[in-house]
C-alpha cells in the first residue's frame, strides 16, 4: 500500500462547510420515514479534526487494509499528536516509504495488514522506522 500526502488539515483554513444533520437515526434494516426535524448543521472540520495543526490527509493506494474498511482511494485523517497504542491504525514511515497498518506491540513489535495476502512487518532496532501518526477517520466516496 502506498500513501500520498495531501497536506495539513487546519480548521482555520477552511470556511465552515455546513451539512444538514437530521436527528433521526438511519435504519439499516427496514426503512423508517424520516422526520422533518433537523438538528443544527454539522461542520465536518469540527466533527473530524481534533487537533488542526497536527492533522494531515493522506490518500490510500493499495488493498493491505481492506478488512479495516480502508480501501484503495480512501482518504485518511491522521493525527500526529496522538500516542499510538497497541492495535492503533497508524501511518508509519519504513525506510522512507509510508504505509498504513495496525500497530501490534505484543508479543512482538510489528505492523499488521488487514488483508490476509500481506505478511506482518516485524520491527527491529536496525530498521529505519517512524510512526507518523494515528488514523482518526477514513473518508470513502461512493459516487
């Protein structure tokens, strides 16, 4: 999987983009008539970005994380100020290449793909390795 750096996500750089927000939940089973009651609009910058100066966008290329619902072409919001913990999905730099994987700290340090066709990347002290940040959101486009 390759990642393309798209830039920093600063909430101050973007005008508010308000999307109507309905109070009713969307049924995933049987359809339910929507009510006419609407909550205040949502600004996606405020909803998705917790730390604007440390949040970056990356576009995914590849299929190594498809079982985590990260598809080829997805956008990742990555917060570089968050501490990566066991099982965090991270963007890491390995020998200069950016990858998105699940961080495993036990029993051995490794980066695990969410696709059985990919082998874990075991981390050792001689490896040029850096965690760039923790993935906080994935954005898919369906159309």
